[in-house]
DNA sequence: TTGCTTTTGCAAATGGTTTGCAAATATTAT
DNA sequence: ATAATATTTGCAAACCATTTGCAAAAGCAA
C-alpha cells in the first residue's frame, strides 16, 4: 500500500480521536479535500490491514476507530455523540460460546444506547 | 392497529422462530405474497408496539426477532446462520454507564461473530 | 351496507456505499 | 533525475436495503 497525502490525512484524524467516525464525518473534517470514494476506499483499506476497526450502529452507518485498542461505546440518541467505555465481559461470554456452542469466535460487537447527562438536563427545561 | 392477513402471516413467522429474520427473508418465507413495502412497514409497526425487536449486524441489514424475551446471538460468518445464547452481563455494564458516565441507558446490542461447529468441520476437509 | 379510516401495492425516491474507467500520482528501475 | 510500471484518485453512474407518495383495496363501526 502506497503512502499518499489522502491516506496520511485520513489516518491522522484518528490519532487523537477516541470515538468512532463515519466516512461522511471524515470527509467533512477534511473539508471535502478528497472525494468520498477515496475516503471510503481508504477507510476500508485501513480496516483490512488492521489500522482501523469498524462498528455498525443501529443507524446503519459504519463508524471507524483506532484498531490498536479494544473498547466499546455508548451512543446518545439525542445529541448523536459517542462516549467510550472500557468495561467488557466478552471474554467470559466468548468462553461460554466456544465451550458450549462449539463456535470459533472471531469478534464481537457491544454497544449501548441512551441519553447523556447533558441531554437529560436539556430535557428537564 | 387493524388486523390484516398480511400482519397475521408476518407475525406468525416469528412464533416458532428463535433467530432473527430480515425483511427480505420474511418476504421469501411468504412466497412474495405481499409487497416488500408492506413487509417493511409492518415489521416496523411491530417493533414500535413491542411485538418485535430488531438488531443491525455488520451487514447493515435489520433483523427482527420476538420482542418478549431478552437474548443475544452469535452469527456464523461462513454459513450465515444465527444461534441464540442467553448469557449477558449487560446489567453490570449498564450500572457502570449510569453511575460513572451519567447516561440514562435505553438499550444495548451485543453480538458475536465466528465460525460454527459444522463450518469448522467443513473447512478441515 | 354505508361511510370513514387504515392498509396495501406500485413505482419512484433516498442515502450510504461501491464500482468502472481515465487521468493523476507514487514507486522502481534505468 | 527520468522513464516505465503499478497504484490511487476523482468523477459519474450503479447498487441495494429501505422509505415514501398516492390511488385503490380492505377492515371496522354504526
């Protein structure tokens, strides 16, 4: 895979980013400097070589995040923002699935949806 | 909400079904007797009144399942079938999110992906 | 059955994502 | 550096699950 300006710019966005980004949001963060197809293609490339991971929420949009760590998200259905949390019981569930159902587990997806603190305050007004 | 043949036929499919069904599969199971828009509209109706729940997998297709119970799924990426499992630690995670992040939790999605026993055998051949 | 409301089928629209292709850019050998 | 080769980009069109507008059909109460 060659190093191009588009790829460097896209990947840079994720370095200090803790929450998942959609292709469209990446496009906007880069001020439309690259075509959407370029963004989509490269996000997928990064996912294939492990630099990014992706998750699909109930809105059916793919969100990407750094592939180096393992964590999960809670999504506020009002303000549409994510927050990260690290608690995860996947290992014990994986064990259960492997031992009792015989699967070879490849991965899992876990996310919560709710209303964040700020939005709860907003709604009281 | 009125009782129509379409609604009765659609809902009947879920009574003895343990795994999630897509709108398209519902359409096929009913031999194309109803228009896809009818299927889509009614699945969404059922979800709104609690008769069904839905989950979106990484394929971005909405799958519906009986709303009466709470359970999760493991999906075989080879044979594309689901299997249900009931183990879930969502309550302790919910508690964590509520107490530490201040969210009001509305729901969660948890699924695993892997390769089922049969497909593992197949792959050995 | 009448009259009113909801539901259905059809066709067209939607929207995120993908793809074909020619032009532009990165890499490699000269 | 330069030319030769392979990859990547931008553009426009295609995809595909899902949604929507609208007129005809079906459910339901009186």
